[in-house]
C-alpha cells in the first residue's frame, strides 16, 4: 500500500471545501446546471438518468481496510447501501443527493480517496493488474509506476483539457491482466539484455471505433517513462480532433496518421525533453518505493494440513480450484471474490459486504484489498492455512461463488437503468444469463468463457473483447442486442466479430445459450476452450445456431 503524505491530505481537504462552495452556489441558483457541469466533472460527479452519480478513484485498484470501510459508510449513509465497482478499478455511487455530496467527499478525503480525474477530458485513473505485488509471473510490482504516473498526471496544467479522456494501463506479468492493448496508452514491463523497461503501445480503445493498440517502442528504459508519456500526450493534445467528439480520441489520430508517423512525432517531441526534469533517477524511484508498505510475510510452508483437510469438502475444493491462485511467497495465495452472484447485478457490493471484507483483509490478508477490472475484488495476500476460514466467511456474505473467469462472471455496464447515454438495459440481461447458467457443474464443464455486455456503443462493458460480446441497440423504441464472437483482452488482444443482425431482448439469453451449446457439441475435446474453438472453427457454425429457431 502507498502511504499518502501531508500534502495529499491537505490538497484533498482544500478540494472538498472548494466543491462545497460550488454545490452551495448550484443549490441557491447562482449557478445553473450548464455552469455547474465542468465543476462537478472535475470531481467525478455525473448527472445520470435519475440522480447524481459520484465516481470515486481507487488508484491502480488498491485499497486498505480503512478505505474500504469508508466506502461502506458512504454507501450506507449517503447512497442506497451499495456501491458499483467498475472496469476502471473505481467505484460508483448512483444515488447520492447533491446537497450531501460534499459531506460524502469529506468522509472519503479523511482516508485519502476522492473523485478527481475520474471524469472529464484528462488523464484518468491508471489501471493495472489486480494481482500486482503478489503474482508469481510478474517481473516487478507495476503499482510503483502507476503511482508515479498518478503524481505526474494529477492536475497536470497542460493536460487538464485534452481533446477527450485519456486512459493508461500497465502490466508487468507474462499474462496481461490489465487489458493494456485496448487503452490509449498500454505499458508492458519486460526484460531485455538484463534491463527492465516498457513496451509502449498507443491508440487502443473500444467504443464507437474500436482499435487494438500499436507498439511504437519495443523497449523504453524506466527512467524515461514520464518524459515519453509527456511526449505522447503533447503530440495528442496538439494534433487531436476537437471539432468532432467521435473522432477526438488518440486512437483516431494514430489510425489516420499511421502508427509509424505518430511515433516519429512522439520521438521528435521526446528528444527535446528526455534529459530534463522528468527523467526518473534511482533516488526518485526509491523515494516513491519507500512509501509503499510491503507486507511482512510470514515464512510458511505450501499446502499446510489445514488446507489439505478442507479440500476434502467438495464445495471448498470447487471454490479453491476456481478462485484461488498461487502467490509469489510460499505458504500464501491470491483470492478473488466474485461480485457476480446468481441473479445479482455484476459489480455491486453492499455496505455490509464491504465492512466484512475489510475485516477479513485485516485478519487474514495483511490489510489489503484490490479492485479487478473484471468488476470483482481480490484479497492479494492470504495465508494458505487461513483459506478455509476465509472461504466460510466469504460464502456467508455471498461473494464466494466459484465462477471467476466462467460464463457467469459477466462484465456489464450499468446500462439504461442508470446511464443517460445507454440504448438498452444491461443488468437484466446479465442477471438472466447467470440464472440460465446457474448450475456449478454445467459452468465448470463449459470452462473459461468471458461474456461482456454494453448498453450502448460507448462500450463501457468492453463487449468488443468478450469471448461473447453483447451490445445493446435501439430499434423502433425496442431493445435489441448484437452479438460478437472471438474477442480477447489479453496480450494477444483482438476484437470480436459481429455474427449477424441484432436479436430482440426476449431472445438474447436463448441465443447465448445456443452459442454455448454449439461450443460443447463442436469442441475438439473438453480441454479446448470456447475461444480456442471459435478461433479454430470461425464464426459460421455459431452464427448458424444462434439464429436457428428453438
């Protein structure tokens, strides 16, 4: 965990006081909604269909137990007793009254969290691997660099009003768990000739015109991270479209110029600043690294007797196989908490659940909790001997569903239930799908399968990179859904392929089930995953079955 200093605390308190005055002026009528809009957006406040929504920044998805309890208090005191975790490792509160927003922000500021740069045309919360600092396959902890980017980008005077929002993701593991290739900038830490540096990808993104990011530098030394990012964002800021909101993202600039020409512009800008104040020396890296509190891990054996005994319980064994992965320190494990119960809205977490998870993190997990971009939570450091007790406690509050990475672990945007931009509802489709595939044995047989749902073309549910992607569209005031197949968000990222015309809301769950049944019938063996079968067979066999009458 990174420990914030007195500057951070003072800054947040001053920001809350400033926003309290702005809200007072809005409530008095001194400011109208149009005048208030840019002020609230700078603090993560949106006006949605039914109420104001507060989006709270969780830098690189890392929380301590005290912060999670503060989120629970806000949910309980100011909202409707829950929060919604998002694909950007943030949390949203959908029902806070405008008059109470400054009080909610003050409560959050006390523990060092806020809504700054979770909205607006600025550099947003940098995301990374939810297993960072714990994963066996990582080169080093990428959160150090995410924190450096946070400090550089927060209220950057040159990048406060970019052509459009700007998103950065970092991965330091062999398996990309941060979807770096579908971000404005993706950074992958890797080693070359004994040195660690970054592969730099630009121009990725989903939405109306989806693209996979292009590599513009195979290897960037770590000390050049900020200067190179500065060069990228300057190039975008100067050349990005401001006349058309649909063509304003960096992905359009990279596509129209070409990755090579864009890279040449970046390199030219970088050469002018690379040896300046933004160069990261070891002392600067050490200063920030020293502010990260690393758990004092106990020296414990792998596979303790407590774990071996518990594995005789089929329910525990099923959860352990699905939701627990090895830790880089012996005798420990990483535990994913599923926020995808059968029939529940994906990503929602109640105040009571948050409080209990915070207690468990302190008792069993060295006080840390992570938010995963799949809209689940993670206890990154759990002693293996404590796994049976952790499972019982998680099961008691409904977050131990053994469906992580399976067909019911659905990523979904809030859709038309909340969002004024949406064409269709997303949450009811996700709920119906979890009910249709509720049998644990059945979903285990289906195996790894990612379903992503977006209620509109803005793609907040990342439907383009779902193995099965579902996009809501409106037709003559009725809800229809398009289906795409074969998307992936990992290091071999690709966009899904549309299989055909949109399907009515009343038929979409049946259509998805037919796709899954087609896979089960045509897979080469039980070991062949859904995505592997789609890549081998193409979409035609699936398309034929999807539109067949039941």
